[in-house]
């Protein structure tokens, strides 16, 4: 049997694994729950379980046994900065590499070419790689200090405004919509559930599409889009004619995508907004070939 390679995209909402052979033929994809370790302790199995479950699902779909050996596996995980806080994932692989999810998104979207990727899903981050191979990350400061232009960031700021408005007898429609979405009776019940951890970050972020139907939340999204465009401008400065790819669930919202694209082209006239060539899990797969010194193949389904 030809040697196996795998790429894993571990996000704040879900995890996707892709398996391919040494020719670049994709054998299967698998899925699991969120993999990030934001706020977890030493007893957490969140990262370990998500990566193993996604790869196990892909193996099953490809007709491979659970003890299959891999030449190379690369996993990109949201928020990873060189340290595993909970249980470490371990795979039967010649080489296993764990890194932040921004480089795998870049590798997939731009297939190794210089440029910038902006990710706006549950969280947000901007990552750039120039012609010399130098890498820089902007934003990505997490749910307390950043996540501008993300689903969580928009909902966090919006719900704060709704709760403050509630004290003045305002934002009743937005309040009713939020309570209905999260299955609670009152905003105070909602806030308690959030603080108690009963409503997770990815669940909060999932309210964004419904929330954007309200002008109040839409204004917050426009501010987030402008802040994200500013980060993209900074990231693109060293690159002569940067290709820029916009990734993540927020960019499925046409007004949000149009706002970011328009502001970026105003700030960086030489830029070109390009569609991603591959998804992030396939970007991780491309890096898996590179990690063991193999020529990077053309991927095929």
C-alpha cells in the first residue's frame, strides 16, 4: 500500500481531517467537534479527542484500520502557540507536527504562494507570508482581547449592547431573538448560562447569522469588518502585489464579505482578492508532504 499522509484542521467549532496517498489522491475526510484549548486545564482531552476522532472518522471512510500508520501528519489548531495544555495527541506517524491553524489556511488558500489570509469564523486572525518566506500573524488574540470581525466578536459586542439597552427599556426585538435562539426566558438567564459555561463560544458565534438580520448587529459587523481590513492592510505591507484570500463562516455573509473586500482594496490598491484553492485541512495535508521532504503533489479527489 502506498504511504499515507493526513492534514487536520482543528477549529473552535469543528475539526476536519483529510487523508491522501503519496500521489496526492484524497482518500477520505473525517469530522469531529472543536479542538481548541482556550481556557482548558491539564485534565482536558478536548484537543486529543477531536484530532483522534476526526482522523479516525476519515480512516473509517477510507476503509483503513484504526492502527494505520502515516508518513506525515500536520494538524493546525486554533489558538495553538507551541504548548499543549491537556492530553497530548499521539499518532502512528513518521512525523507529526502541531501548529497554529493560520499557516494551514494559508497553505491551502494560496497553495504556497506569498500573500495574506484572513480567517473570520468563530474567532478571527490574519496571517501573511511574503516572497522571502517570512511569516507574520495579526489579531488572533482570542475571545477576551480580540476576535474582531468574527462570529463570536460580533455576538459578544452585540449582546453587551442588547443587555445595556435592556436596562433602559430598549433593544426588545433583539433581546427576544437572542433568548429564543438560546432557549432561555430572559437576558439574565442567558448571561448566567454563558458565565456558567453552559453556552459555549462556538454556540454564541452560531447566533451571528440570525443576529445580522438586525441593523444594530449589522452596524457592529461593519465595524468589525473595518478592523479586520486594517489588519489585512498591515499584514500586506511587505508584499508588492499581495493575493488576499478571505476564509471562514462570516465571509459566507455577502454584505460582510463585500465590506471587507472593498475596504481592503481601498487600503491596498495593488491587492487582489482571490478565492481559496484548497480548504485548510488540505493545506495541512500539503504541509505534511513538505514536513518529511516529499515533493508537494497536485491534490486530486
